[in-house]
C-alpha cells in the first residue's frame, strides 16, 4: 500500500508540475521547439515503445534510456547510448514520410562481438567499423511506406549515410558523413 501511495504522490506532483508548465506555456509557445515523439517496434523482440523524448527544448533522459533499451543489441542483450542525432533523424524521417506508424527496428546498437559475428556469417554488408557500434546507425522500415520512398526521404534529409537493402527489406540510416549505397 505504501508503494501505491508514494507512486500516487509522485504522479500527483508530476501532474501539478505539468499543469504549472502548461499554464506558463502560452507565453513562450512560439519560442519553444515542438515536442518529438517516436513509436518503435523491435522486429526481433516484439517490444513496442511510444514515447515523447524531447519537449520544451529539453531531451528527456528517461525517455532516451527507454529508446536505448529498445534499440539494444538483442543478441548480446546489451544497450548503449544512441546518438541524439540518429534519434532525431528517425523522427524527422517519420515526419517527411507523414507516418505515425511504429518504425520497425531491424538493428540499432551493435556490440563489437555481434558486429564481428554478422561480418563472418552475414556476408559483405556489415562494415568492420560499423556506426551501429557507436550508436549512430539504425536499420529500419516504415510500415505503409514503400522502401524506395523511405530511402528517398532519408536521402533528401542529407544527414548521413543511407544504405538501401530491398532484398532484406530495410533502409540503413546513420549520422556519419553523407553517402549512399545499395
């Protein structure tokens, strides 16, 4: 019972704080960057996440940690911080595609051990020094959007590398130097 009461107290304080922010927001709404929300579906673990990770000009550490977890290396069950730039890139990609569907994650963070395994067993499509190992790359697809359209939208954003893997059903996006392949 104590846990429930303390949780209720915590939620009540959060609600009061949110109300205070909402009442103060109209005065500075034009100066405040829009909230950023993402929806993910991890194709390997079947986990789902629907989260606002940025609002009122601030990244939410707790939300970023949840994003890091769903984008973890599922083979090693190891999470690492994903670069904010790649998270924002995925957000902007969903806006460009006018999609509210959960982004299907094929691969986010990769440990060096998993990357080496995929290089040995998966063919030539895995870079020795993959940006996945730095939390700067995501392989994805967007339900309801043709893969070629996803690639075109990512290329138009010009924010890093874009790899096209139609045979495997995904597009790679990263925040490295601007380049394209596939």
